[in-house]
C-alpha cells in the first residue's frame, strides 16, 4: 500500500504502465475510519483492480462555527485499517495541496443543495462537490463508492456527475449500523454515554415510520408528527430536520407513495447526526 500526499504524484503514479488497462475504484472519506467506511472499501476492492482511498478533512464543507478543527483524526490507525482491507493507494493531501493560495473555483449545485442538510449548512454541498470533483480529476476512477448514510450527498454528487458529463459510475453502499441501530459515524465519538444511548432513538423513529408506511399510512404529516413525538422524548436531542421526500429528486411529496426518503438530522449536545432510510410504498 502506498500513501501519496501530492496530487501530481498520484496522477503520475496512475499513468505508469503497470496501471494501464486496470479498473480503478475510488472511496473518498474524511478518515477516522470505521466499519461504514470499510464496507465501501471492501466493495471497491472486490469490484476493481485498483482500490484508491482518499482521506481529507475538507475545510470548505464546514461553516466557521462547525467542527472542522476538532473533527477526529487518526492517520496511523486509518493506515492500519486501510492496509487490512487491501487498499492500494491512500491519497492523503494537505489543505495547501487541495486549496493553494489564490484558489477561487467552486461548484454550484443549485436548489438540490438547499434542502435538508443544505438548509442548516448552506455552503456544505458547494464544498463537498468541489472536493469530490477535484479528487475525481486526480484519479479518473471508473467507479466511485458512496454511503447511503449520507443520502443527500450521494444524490447531489450523482447529479453533478450527470450534469457535468463525467462518466464515473456511482455505487451506493448500505448504511452500516451499531448493534442498537445507530448509524456508524466518525462523529459518534463526541457523544457522552447518556447522549450515545439517546442517539439510538434516531433509527428507532425511522423504523417506526417504516412500520406505519408498511401498514398503509400515506399521510406525510401523521408520520412526521409520530416521529417527532418519539424523538422529543429525549432531553438531549434537538431535531434539526425531519422530512419525507422523493428519494431520487429530493422534491416534497404529497402522499407516502413510490420511492420515499425519510431523512433526519438531530443535534445532541454539540454533535450533529444524520440518518435516513428509503422505503418503497
Ligand atoms: P465521511 O468520512 O463521513 O465523509 O464518509 C465517507 C464515506 O463513507 C461517505 O460516502 C459516507 O456516506 C460513507 N459512510 C459514512 N458512514 C457510513 C456508514 N455508517 N455506513 C455506510 N457508509 C458510510
């Protein structure tokens, strides 16, 4: 396994004759790897000749008041885990490498980036799509691996690839959860014991919505109110958003029919957590 820190070194490495004709799979992450990330990497490993992982805590997707500085980082452990799952190359650029002095170019994703997470994080998807496009331009992978956990991110990136005529295919990998259902996230380490136990209610409320829809409920407000009631029982937990939308377009729906995305963001203490499920009704 190679660790590369310069974009030009990575491009040069991928142009070498030993890489000609090989299929390239790419997993972008912010590191502090957990089993969610590893399931993307394993999938990438089995489906491609070359498996490339990037680790970069991208400052442009964080607002000034957010957790960029304290975001958990552990390069040594990430390298150990990456080696175990047989990553070929880790791309580990510095901020200066990705955003040198004088950097000014950003992607504008349009209205799809203004709903859900985009409401409380207005510049988030501008930062996410910009870094993903920059990484894609360094790697030119055949396949890009993203997690269902960040449903809106996956939809926004897929749309960017389509809109900008980029031929990289996207694979969405199911959310990996803790035993009690909490979606794995690097940010879970921020939670105290009490907060951690309340965090499991996020998935419980999603399962409740699923059960209601399976039993024939089609009224959006009814399901949303029931989920709010479950979540509001928890003193530490504040709902940022809770919505039922069209799972492909993120447009509002009048009835719980078709392919529905139920998405939640909550703040527990200072920690913002997101989760979602997709239901076909
Ligand atoms: P992050 O490091 O949080 O930016 O995540 C990097 C990639 O891993 C993104 O595509 C995420 O959607 C994905 N990911 C994060 N957590 C999980 C999880 N629990 N299950 C599946 N994929 C995940």
